[in-house]
C-alpha cells in the first residue's frame, strides 16, 4: 500500500497524538519518502531515551500498512541511546 502524507497525518492525529499529549509530549512529521517516516518528539519525550524507543514502536504499530519504517530524529547522545536500547530489548518477553 502506498500511503499519502494525509493518511499518515490522519492516523497520527487519531491514534497516536491524543495519548502523547495526555502525557505531556507530542510529535511532528519531519519527512516521509519511499515508505520511511521520520518524526521528531517534543515535550516530556524529547530527551527521554526510553520514550524514544517506546514511541517509535507505538508509531510503527499504529501505522502498520501505511509506512515501512519509522525513524525518530533526536538530539540525544548515541551511546546513551544504544545502552537504553540494549536494556529495553532485554526486558521483552
């Protein structure tokens, strides 16, 4: 399925954004090309390494069939993100 930016925006508005806002965060679309969606996090999620990966997974799940990949643009330290990713993946059942 080749999704349009409007379909993705509508899905974000209805499926994702309300929950993010309830918890003091938000996101914006940075880019969408060839099935790859790039987003940026704001508010409480902006500098939280664990939120970075959790939100990425939430967005992927909510947009399944509309996008092939989701990337979160961040300004966090790459080693910190890698450590967090390792810890979070060890917790998965």
